C-alpha cells in the first residue's frame, strides 16, 4: 500500500510553484524595464533568478512539519 505524501513534500512543491509563478509574473511585469537584472552579466542572470524559487522551496521544506510514520514503514524493513 502506498504511503501518504508527507507534508514537507506538499509544502515544498507548492512553494516551488508559487515562487516560480511569482518570479515569472514579476519578470513579465517589468520586461520593458531591464534595470531589474541589468546589473548582472547576461550569462549569470538565469542562475541568479533560479535561486529565488529554490530558496523559497528550501525554506518551506525546512519549516514544514514532518509527517510521522508507523513502525511498518521504517527504513530497511
């Protein structure tokens, strides 16, 4: 029987979606104003921008509560 999805995974997944959608929305809103990322070298900008949803996902996964598991699903058994 499949185990339920942990709250940490749900929180991190939702945060990744919201963070990515928010970042893309912000970029669309300011696409005519290159000063937002104009100070970064062109080759570096995509990697720096990818850190925003990554950081949101990491923090939400860290802060979400762990879902307790029964003894039948312990590791190694």
